[in-house]
């Protein structure tokens, strides 16, 4: 009997390491991998598009703080899904996160066009105030109600790359085929006499290359990352002064976010807030770097002066009024934004 017991106990002890290994494997399998999609080129290490680098930094830090319970896979270049499909996919819970220019979703949610309203955000200092101001609180609620959580607030100044004549003043736009980036930006360009082209920034190169587009307004980072200096003969920068400021936040599906434990939610939001300083540094650096990139390629570089900026601001106001007329919420968002520049 004792001999039999020793055999049973021995067999149980021999199996114990396998049971422990199996338990560890089950624990590892419990890790959740979230997908981050964006339209911008992939970066390498500490070089390249800061928006891709931000996504990787964000994912690595959240993974660290959650002890590996949350992991992230970043898909640049719209390699996971097409650019314009990303917002709707997050609303449905079919995509976890995206670093997304909010105005691209203006056809789906008109209120988000406040994120690229011509001349409404004149500086990074003003943009950084949105998050805690009335306009930012209401904007956060609007997106939450549509199934989207803002993880990181990211603003980027922009300029104009043109394949022929420079586009500096409103008078220069007459007769040109121009990409503005939002409904209201396009309205302003039409009032200046331009024909407008609507497409995501990752499609600008092909449109300029074929001659379907004469000039494109986009962020300084995109002006660099999409290699538009290969086609452009003129650049109007956003350094110093700009009427083109785009809100390109890191967004998350509320459906996915709400299913996570609170500790993981807290880690995501804390790291997201910390990434905002990195984004601001990257955006400002690219505002300066873009001029050097284009000068090296042989393009002529132009900057806005105060008088020219005022011309664009005056031209933009009908677009503001049109936006405010679209809904009561749009009117409240615009009023909140105007408080910051009054």
C-alpha cells in the first residue's frame, strides 16, 4: 500500500512543473493585443514621422504599466484599413485605436470639423488650452456620445506645397486646384477662387504627380513624410504664423475602452496625456525642419506675415458662420473656441 502511495505521489510531483507551465501559458494568453491604425509612414527608432513614433511609445509604456496585460500592434500607412474607414470602425468597435485627423470624419459627424477650422486656432498655445476649456469638454462629450474616446490631444500647424506658383495670399489661390483638408477650409479656398480637391493626405503625392492637384495644405510633418518636396517648387510654411491647424488626436473605440478593467483604462489615459508633450515637441520641430527640407530640394520657401494672415482670417469667417449654423452643438463649439482668441 505504501509502495503504491509513493508511486502516486511521485507521479503527481513529476506532473507539477507541467501544471505550472500550463498555468503560466494560460496567463500569457490572457494578454490583450490592441491594434493602432494610422495613415502616416512608419518610422525607424527615433527618426521618422513623430506620429508613428508616438503610437509605438504609447503602446510600449502602457504595456509596461499594465505588466504586459495590454499589448499593441501599430499599423502605419493605412495598412490595416483605409484612412477614411478608421473613424467608423472605431465607433463600431471594429478598430481599437487610431491617430486620426478628426476633420476626415466631418461627413459622418459634422461637429468634428471644428478640428480644422481655418484661422480659428492661431497657435499651439491656444490649441493646448482646448482640452480643459469649455470647447474641449464639449468636444470630448460629442465624441464620447459617438463612441470615441480622446486619448491624446495633438495639434499640428501646416503649410502649403505647390507644384507651380506659390500660394501665399488669398489672391494667389485663384484658378488653382487645392486640397484644404476640411469642408470649411475648402469653403475658404472656394471664396478665394480656387477649385478644391478632397482626399486624405496620404493620397496627395499621387494627385500632385499627375497634375490633378496644383497645391496641398497639410501639416508640416506630412509635408515632410510624404516627400512632397520631390514635386513642389514652392512651400508656404506654418512656422511663426499659420491659419491651418489640424487636430489629429490619438483616439480609441469607446466600446473597446469600456470593456477593459479600470486599472488598464487609467493607464491608457495617463500615458495618453503624457504623450501630448512629445507630440507638441515633434510638431514644432517639423514646422522648422520642413523649410530646410524644401530648400535643399530646390523649392522656394515663403512665410506668412501679419497682414497676409489677417487676409486669410477675414476670408475664413463665413466658413465659421456656416459651421455654426449646422447644429446647436456646432454653434456652442465655435463659441467656446472663439472665447480662447477673443
